[in-house]
């Protein structure tokens, strides 16, 4: 599992995000982001961090919601596992113990 190096703290919140809080939840890698005021963030050590942004030149979306058709960003949700065992599953769903895909986060 990789550790995120981008640690941008989001603004303070009046409520705790979770089921039924009124904000859309999006699973992204090892956390759940919440769509809030046109950005995404997730709880981390008692505060909220902003979700990472897509690294593609033509994209300005967060990695949790990026829909670039030619995306090469390793942390975007829509990356497809390239190992032979997965059969084209998204990297976010891959659980192969011997995964060799460069964009899967669980691979050692």
C-alpha cells in the first residue's frame, strides 16, 4: 500500500461526514471522499484532507471523480488493472495477491 504524499487539509466542518450526512460519498483507494462545495475530501487523523487532483495535463478533476479517457494518473479511480488475473477490473477493485499492475495501490 502506498502513502499519499499530498496532504492538503480542508476547511473545518460543522458536522462529521458519514452515511446520511447529505454529501455524496465516493470510494477512492483506501478512503472515502465526500463531495462538499465542489471539492472532495476525507477524514484523516481528526481533520479532513483534500482529495488528490488528477496529474493529467488536460484534467482538473479530483482523482476520485476523474473521467479522462486517456488518463495516465496513477491515483485516479478509473485506472484498469493490467495484470493477467484481473480481466480488466478497475484497480480500485483488484485484490490479486501477485498483482504486477503499476497503478494498483495494494501491489507491493
